[in-house]
């Protein structure tokens, strides 16, 4: 039991002075005057007594609008600043979102998470225009099915997009009023709250007409007219102004001042502090206009509050390692509270907007207040937050479900440059990625980009495969999924298109055929973050040997252990660099060269010179029994001298993924890949990316489109053994 004495308590609705709060088994058991608690025999048995004199005890704060960006890091960062629950209003893919929510539900060193999952938007609208794999709506008929699908995927709230991209220099289709109303009706029938993302006054009208429960964002080009405010009041709608995001998006002064407050800056990891001080990603406005004025957002919020509309504190935080958004998880909510007070709320009303009110909107009946029987999500701050809202920044203690969170340990880990204690990972960088003590150097870090692309593919309704390990990797890798899905990966995606998904499916199909033909050993060379031992439906029992460096396999094992079951195979990690005696280590791990083997050589040959590649094939041939099979990806550095990739290289930063790949590719061979394989005892056939794209109904990846000038060449080959193994 924990007893917190002499606290000024804001219980979610009102302020109580000199109160004792008792916590036992994760719940608040009593809220009584301190003098009375001292005489209570049960209170006398408390294992810990906290003297809260001069402090304010708050319910755990709830941020009503965030984007976790696929990383547990942000949930730990939020908890550091007293945010014990985040409501994520767009997370993708569904497997990733589900894992995040499930993990957060079971760990008290992370903020709890509720999510809308995938947003509902118009076909070709925002954000589907840049993320075409997102499901979209052409009209009201499919609204019910889409809402039910979101609910089946685990969504806690339904979010629709009413935004034509005007603040991003676009003019995109948006959900029409009938479709928006159908979404809101379907959400209500499913028992889920609905939230509409708006961009201007007109889309606020559409949202109110549709009957949504809440509107997120407030207009920047003009204050919301009073008649619309009155309609919101009459219909009992909530608003989530996201003033912290609006301020940053307009370039208004004030938001970045958080970095000068030691109460905030002292607990921020370096990447978040850098994002706060100078980041420009992830903002609501990317094309500035004199029309857009943060004063309009404040005036709208003032009108909403003065008229009695229920306001929810939400920041739209979407920073992540490797993503420099200045609206930072956890810290930004304290600025949001201050801005709500600037807009006319009292400090107590602002606190209510971050506790009891969002709990009511999102159906969080077990939190948002301090009362017997409710979760002991608590924040102790120095000073009187009921009169000085900035006192919330002086967080002294945080409890989630009654479990104390060690803020100092988190700060020490971040400031030392060590791995994030929450996710076990720093961002997927180009030089090294630290994960649970393992360090991925450049080649290993490129595997993160491939894993992220596979995670995105796994969330598509027309997916070519499902890869749960890639989803886990994308989560643990911090910014990998965000980098692939966000603006930083845009040029790489434009050049490569669906190539990684097409390549993955090609090798999946080939492996299935090879095992069906009698290969009972599969060897994945430079396996990286390959998940086939876990996800393929093998036609027969098979032993899968995964050869790679210790750093990569250690990373992978930390991510998958206890999370993803094997699928009809025995997985045998083989720790060895391909430059060393990998055949010897492979034999030691139980490989039998007398049995037919399927050799998977995916994403390797490009990193080897012609001489090194021939040496690898010679070693491989010496281990191959008759009836063995091989599948190889061939490409050369010439790819980075073609029109498409040259443009991408010239317009991206030297630190981006495409530059990393270009620096690592060493194959300059112009020898026909058929001839190279034939020289080592293999008869092969080829498939081109354009052919695979046509087969699966996907657009041809621009970098490999033979109809365009200056096109790159990557060839995928599969073959069988036509000679006996070389005794040497």
C-alpha cells in the first residue's frame, strides 16, 4: 500500500486540500483528509508514505490526440511527463497497432494506449494520396463495413479525414457529407466514439452535420463562426483544438520555449530536444500562407469554451526517433494546457480537459479521476497547479496502476546515449542502430528499411504476404516504419515502388516449390530480419538455417523471442560473417551437404564485387547435393546511375536510406547472371520486376520500368543443380 499525505488533490473535477490518497493493488482505495487518514489502522500499514506538502496530486494526464509512430519509445517518453494514457488517432498497419496497444496494456513503464488504427478517408484523398495502400471510401455504402473492420482490428475510436490537403499545397477529394454521416452512424452503432479531422471552417460544418462525437483541430484561416459554435453546444460535441500543433504549424512564438524550461528539457532525450528546438516535420501546415493565423485558433477555442463546448487536451504529437516533429510526446501536453489557459480556461478547467473530459469522450471509465475504485494513474507535481498551470511541468512522481515510474533511470539512459529502456532501440540509422546491447552496422540497418516495407505491405488489404515478424521489428526499431511511411521515405518509395514486396513474394513462392520438390534444408544467406521460418506455410517439415552476423541475429532474437511462433519448421541461427568460414560453421550447426538444399540468396550479391560473388557461389556449390535449388537477386551499382535513382539521390540528404544503399553496393559486374550461375553448376530462369508487377496487379516500380529511359536492371533468378558438388 502507498499513502500520499498532505496533498492538494485535483480529483478530475475539483480541488481538495490537505488530503491523503491510499493506493493498493493498482487502485485508489481511499481519498480522505490527512488528519483522518492518520487515525485509520489500514492507512498505518502503508509500505510507503509520500509527504506531498506543497505539491498537487493529479489524475494521470490523458493526451487526446497523438500518433505513436510505431514505437514504444514515445509511450515511455509520454509517461516521463505524467501522461499515463495516449489516444493515438492514426496508426498503421493493424498488426503493429495491436501489438503496441497490447504491450502498453501489460507494461507499467509505458503510457497506456488507445488507438483509432487506420483512418477512414476518401479515395485519392488525404492521406491516401501519399499512402495508396490505405483503405478508402468512395461513398456511404461501404462505411459500415469499414467501421466494423476497424473494430475487428481492435480500434477504440473511429477517425475520419475531412481534409482536402489545402495546408499542404494540394486539392484532394474528401469524404462527402453523406459518407461522413454514414461513418459516424456506423461508429455509434458499433459503440465507438467518432472523431473527425478538419482543416477549415467548411470541414467543421461537415463534421457537425455528420454527427461525429468530436472534432479535432480548429481552423487557422478564420475563427469558427458563432453559429457553428452554438450548433456544437446544442449537439453535445467535443473539440480537441490541438493548439500545440497549430502554434508550431503557424510558426507562432512560444512552443519552442519548452526547450528553455529545465523542467521539460532536462528529461528529454537528445532526439526529442532537437526536434523541439528545430524540427519541422509532421506539422499540419507545410505550405505557409498569410491567411493562416494562430490567433484564429485561440479565438475559436475561446468561443467554444465560453459557450460551453467540452474541450479535450490533445497535442497531435508525432515525433519519433529519426522524425523531427517539434510537437513532442509528453512534453507538448504541458504546452497544450498552458495554451488552453491562454484561450480563456481556468487552470482547473484546463486540467479537467486532460483528465475527466477525455476519459468521458473515449469511454475510459476507470481513469481520469482520483476516486476509490479507479486506477491509480497519478502524477505528483510541485506547486499549485490549480492556480499556476505551468506547475504541471514540475513532475516529481508518476504512478501507473500504482506502480512508480523511475523517471531518473529513463533520463539517465537517454542522456548516456544508451538504448531506450522501453523499446530497446534507437532509430534505424545509417551508421548504427543499438538494440538491447546489439549494434546494427550499416548493412544490418538497411534490413530495417526492408522490414519496415514488409510491415507496411502486411497491412494492405491486397497484401502479397503477411509478415508478423516485420511488424515486431518495425516497432522495436523505433523510427524504421515511420521513416518508410513518412515524407523522408517518399523519394525512395517513388523509385522502388512495390519492389520489396514483389521480391519477397517471388522468393516466398520459390521456397514453397523447392520444399515441395524435396528440399528439406533451407539456407538463408545473410538472413537479416527474414521471417520465413515463422510465417511460411511449409508443404513439409523443414530445417531453416539463418546465416548472419551476431549483431543482426541478436537483434532479431530479442525482438521475436516469445512473440511469434515457428510455422512448421526448425529455425537454426548460424552466427557467422559471410567473409569467414561460414561453410564450416554451418556444418557444425547440423547442416548435411548430402541432402538437397534450397539456397536463398536475397539482397546479397549487390554488396559483393564480382570476384567475391564468384567465391560465394563456389563455396555454395561445394555444399550442394543433386536436386538442390537456388534463388538469387542480381543487381549492380549501375542502378544508381540511372535517371530515376539519380534524381532520388540528388534530392535526398546524404544520411537517407537511398544514399546508404548506394554506398554499400559494390557489384560492378556486367557478366550475364545466367552465365555466372551456369559456371557454378546451376541451370536458371529469370523474372524481371516489371513482369512480377504485372502478375500481381501492381504498378511497375519506376526504377525498373523498361518503358522509361535510363532504367535500372535487377534480375531475380531461380535454378536447380545440374552438376555434382565439387569435392573441394
